[in-house]
C-alpha cells in the first residue's frame, strides 16, 4: 500500500499498479499523462481534482473506498472512469463532479459499508453525461442519491435508496433507470428533463412529478412501477408525454396530465387493483389518450382528453365498496372523439361518456353499470348542426344499466347494438338524435330491452327510428321483398317521435304483456311520415 499523507500536486496524471491511499487533496494538471490507478484506491476526506482523464481501479474486483470523511472527485472537461467496486463508509458523502463538464462512467457497483448504519450518500454534479452500469445500494446500504445536475444520465442496473431519498434536481435530456428503482422517496424538480423508469420501480411515499420533459413508466411487459403512496403528475406545466408498459400499481391515487399524449400500452392495476382513484387530464386535457390494456381501480375513474381510445377493459370500484363512477370526456377540440373496444364496468357507480364529436363502440364493447345510471353524449359541445357527433354501436356491443337509467344523445345518427335496463321510471331508456336517425346496428342482441313494469322507453329523432319497407309498409320482416329494418325491442311502454317530413318509425316488439304507445308522432305535428309497429301481443295506443 502506497499512502500519500499530504497534499499531492502534479503537472500530469499519475499511475499506480498496486493499492494506494490518499489522505489529503490531490490536484493533477493536464500534462501528457492521464491517471490510471489500477488497484485498490482509498480516498480519505479530500478533493481529487484532475484536468485530464482519471480511471480508478482496473475492474470490479478492485475496491474504491471512501473511508472516513466526505470526498469530491472531479475531472472538469475530462472523463472519470470507475471500474472498481465503490464502497462509501458510514456517514460519508461521495460527490462525483463539481458542476463542470466531467464525463462519468461508473462500471462497478456502488455500496455502503457492510453491516453499517446506512447513512452513506452519493451525489452526482456534472454538466457531462453520467453512466452507471453497476448496481447502486444493493444490500440496503446507501441512504440518499442526488443528481444535482447531469448532461444526461443512465443507470443500467438496480438502484436502491434505504431510508432516504432519490433526488433528481436537473439534467440535460434524460434520466433513465434501466434497472429497478427502489426508494422511500422520489423527488423531481421543475426542469425540462425526461424521466424514464424503464426497469420498474417501488416507491413508498407519494411521488409528485414536476419535470416537464417526457415520463416513461416501463419499456417492457415485464416492468412493474409501484407507487405505494400514489403518483401525481399535474403540474401547471405538465410533462409533454406519458408512456407506460408492464403494470402500473398504487395503494393511493394516480393523477396524470400531459400536454401532448398519454400512451398506456401496459395494464393499470392488473396484479392488484389501484386502491385509490385514477384521474387523467384534470388540469391539462389537451393530450391524445390511448389505453391498450386493462384498467382496474378500486376508486373512481375520471379521464379528460382530446381523442381517447380504449382497447382494454376499464373497471372502477373493483372492490364493490363505494359505487365509484367512471367519467370520460373527449372534449378538448371540436372534433374530439371517443372509441371503446372493450368493457366499461362499475359496481353501482354511474358511467358518463362524452365527446364533442363521435363515440364509437366496437363489437367487444359491453358497458355495464350494475344499477348505476349511464349517460352517453356524442355532442358534448352542443353544436347541433347535423355534423356535431354520431354514436355508433357495432353489432355485438351492448349497454346494460341494471336498474339504472340509460340516456343516449347525439347530434347525428345513433346506431344501436343492444340496450337493456330494469329501471321502472318514465325515463328508463332515453335515446335522442337531434339531427339524424336511430337505427339498428345488427341482430346479435335485442336492440332495446326495458320490460319491467313502469318502464318507459323514449325515442326521439329528426329523421327515422328504424326503417320501414319503402312504400310497402304493409309487409313484415318475414315477407318476401321486405326492405325495412325495424328496431327489435322488448318493451312495455314506448314514446317515439320524429320531426322531419317523410320520416319513419319502425318497431318490432316482443312482449306477451302488451305494448303501450304513450306517444307516437311521425314527422312532426303537420308533416307526413310512415310507421310500422308490431307486437307479439296487445297494443294500447
């Protein structure tokens, strides 16, 4: 062991093949030689400064020990390479960089003192790039990890803070964690860097995202990001984009905003339902939202955005404890639309789906509130110009309110797959097309079912409600030459109104208890129209 007990100053770099220990400051000029210390290195309460490149250790079998007091290592405008295993003893800070452009590559792991007091800290402060290939804090031995600033940083393996904080103050570009990030507290800053948690994470306390670049929560299906205390990204200047893969979990609330896009390719609450509420687009609703997989939440779900797409199922109140609601609003732009290709489910909570323009239900989309009210509006901005929004249910799509009411509204056509309610009120099911028609979307389901005593179905359209067979309105659907398409229903009481001249009402009802027509108005008070209505039993007009 070679020990330097006093200050070491040299006009060039230094080289050593065996173990060395420095007890006072080291100041190395650029000279014509870089510094290579290819054995164990002990830095004891000092500043190690070099104007040229420095390499500490030859590989991970060598040990860089930060022994009895804080150490600063800096190589402004040069590189710092640490192949060795770094051990920071109890109660000591190791700072890499001093605000200048030190390019940092740490290939070996960084640990605290074995069986120590877990109060060792790592600080990174450089305008150069910083790359850490080994684990940090494995064995629960590092307390705080601080990125004061970097010129972009990558952590290639797991990073663990035990009893402390991972503080991400600033960087140019991205801070990327490719291994699992584990910490009691993760703190970000209001700076324009991006944060990528690509290896998953486990954070105990609530996390507030303040950086304004991108936020990426996983980059593979195997990644799980678990924010036990909740996750909030709703700053006045939000992140630009949020992308997610794998599974996103939380025992608290998740609140997210983004200015451009939210792209969730993974699941939310798959292995364990998100315990709190899911809120997206509260303060900033300009983003396009894409949910590729399932969402499972014990609380309520509120989602606001521009164009919104659901390809996975969405479930609120998964624990059936509070009748929490699902509210989705695609209302940021005049042509904002909402597309649903899978199930939307509550356990007694209301379901409200709104868009300024079209709402589209794919064939696998089943909406079920389990006795909560359902409101679906494809003209949320109330343009009412004949192009303000249509509501289209593919053949096979269904909406079930249980004992809750169902209300569908659109400016343009409403295409019905299957609607059903056991509600007993005069507004059990209400369907209104302001400037279009109400038509049959297919034969997989009965179009409208409301056969509980007291239930009234109210249908109102400008043009047609179902279609009759041209001038041959005497024909029924089984006759040769029939060209109409009535709504297939199972009702006890119906109110049906159209407004335009030449409009039509065509209903084919199945009810052994009779059908009461509480109101039938075709083509308005003074306009001509045609109707074809059939019931399997009695009529009451």
